[in-house]
């Protein structure tokens, strides 16, 4: 049976919810709240050590609170911190990182600096939407509803997070896909990812579903759309359905040729600041042996190779490896998992780790402990897995520096760059 409680919100948790404590000491998570607020909330999920509640009213608002600019924010689960002024978002993320490093990693660190994104809105060059075909013939396409991940909230081009060309392409695509989205592959649910370039061109990746649909009919109806790709299952390489095989992209000082599901950071302006910091931390690498693990298209490998390093890049995605080799012909690239290839790439003077949200595989950590490089640069998109991995690496490495970058304004996500130095050499 649900009940309504009054809470003092103490902090923002890793998922973006405010954190308070019930009268019995149980932690309670309440979305759309801010530290320092007194709120009334209805408990909707009750566990032994924690509970989840939905906001009913705010008895005492925090000065950091604002009216969310986006008209979808009340129901949308895509953003979680839009009700906070931007400096308060940055402060919350710093505390999230420090808390994870302390609670999980056993490290005593002050809340680190979080470098602000140059743009608070319209920053995403890549956005993924869920498309659901309903039994009555209607189509919903957007983000999952707040607290109801099984439901899709219909989102149009007025969403505030995509770059303007991506938002415009999304609006045009919604108008172009036809009745029951028949021009897209069939299936009850699809994942649609729109990518935009610096020049304002776009590509669409459709994940899930069956058959090609009539993708060729989309290109003339969406003026900026240059390609439509389809990936029926995650283990398959994307297949081009219509348009150009490669999408030209200018990324800071690099000219890239992208296809399919190749990964790039979603916030090009904030990513430029992060990448500049990584190169500054790397310093003089002339004559050094460097491993760029989870290297993607080899952005770091290219720059380090140009600085005179002997670089080995490791990446599982064959499309990304082909692009990395094209852009850094003097570097050596291996198409493999990091855990499968890292031991053979060591020893090294410097290892750059840029893993997915799951963090570094245990086998890769074992390789680093067995053959520790002089330095590690770890780029993380998840404070919890970063903290876990730093604890695993602690027998051989000390934390030297930490800086965060806000690549995801309006959400609780944050990118963290740490430098580790070997403590046993």
C-alpha cells in the first residue's frame, strides 16, 4: 500500500534522483528534487534498504531550483537534472563522482572540478529514440517515460538536447516515415539513432526489426539525410539500406569517414575540451610505447602517433578499426577485445583506457597488474565502474589527477579523466 512521507533532500544520487531518508533511516530516492529541499512524496517501490517515491509537493524549494525549459520534462525520462540551474548540476555531478570513489573505490578525494559544457542545450550530435508501433496503428517515437521504462513518450523536434540539424532531421523523419512507419523496417519496437555532422548532414541507424522497409523513399523526404543503416541484432554489422556508405565528419583537428554504428562522443564541443586535456596529461610521448585501449576510430592514437609515439590501438568494432587505420597509418591496430589483446600489447610506457559504461574487463585489469605501464589515463563515463576499477588497480597504481567534463548537460551522467602512476617501479 502506498504512503506519503515528508523528506529532507540531502543530495543528488547517481541516477539523478534526490536522496533523502525516511523516519526509519531508509534511503528514499525522489526524482525532480534538489538538495536542501523539504518535499512530500508517495512511496511507489519499497525494498529492505531503500525506497523509491514520486514527488507530490515541495514544502521548501531550494534556491538552485528553476522551471525546466523543456515542455516534455514533467514526463520524460531522458533528462533528470533540468530542474536545477546549470552550476548546481555541475556541483551535483562532482559530488556523485567523489561519493563513488569514496564508497566503492575506498579513495578519499574532494569533489573534483567539472568542466562545463560550452552549450547547455542543443549539444547532442547523436540521439537515440525508441519507436513503438501500437495495435491501433499509431506510432509513438521518443524517450522512455519517467519511472515507466516500458512506456514511450512521443517526442518531436522541439526537444532541447539535439543539435539543431539533428532536431530538424528528426522532425522531417517523423513526417516522412509514413503510416505505421512503413518506410522503416518492420517490428513492434525499433531503436532509431540519428547522427549529425559538423556540416549539418545526418545518418540514421535502425536497430531491431526485420526487412529493409522502404528506406530509399526516406532520403528525398528528409533533405539532410545521407544514409539509412539497419542492424537487426547487436552481433551483426550494420547494413546500408539507402544512401552513402560513408559520412564525412570534421572532429576538431581530424577528418573522419563514418559508417554504420561507429561511436563518437555525443557532445562535440565538450569532447574537444576533454580530448585536449587527455593530450595535455599524456605530455611528451616522443619515442614512448603507448597502448590506446577501446580506441574506437583512433582519435587519441592518431594524435599520439603524430607526436612520435609507437602506438597500438585495440578495438572490437571492425568498422572503427578500418577508419582508425586510415587516419593513423603509422600506428598498429588490433581488431579484438581489450581483455583478449592487451597482454600481448604490453609492456608500455602509457596506456589509455576508454571503456564503455561497464568499465574495464577483469582480465584486462589482470594484464595491467602483471605488466604495469608507467602511467595510465582512464576516461570513464560511469563513476561507479571507474571506482571499482581504481580499487582493482590500487596494488600497482596511485591516483595522480582527476578532472571531470560535462558531456551530458541536463542528465546525471558525467565523463571523468583520471591519471594513474605506477607505484612499484
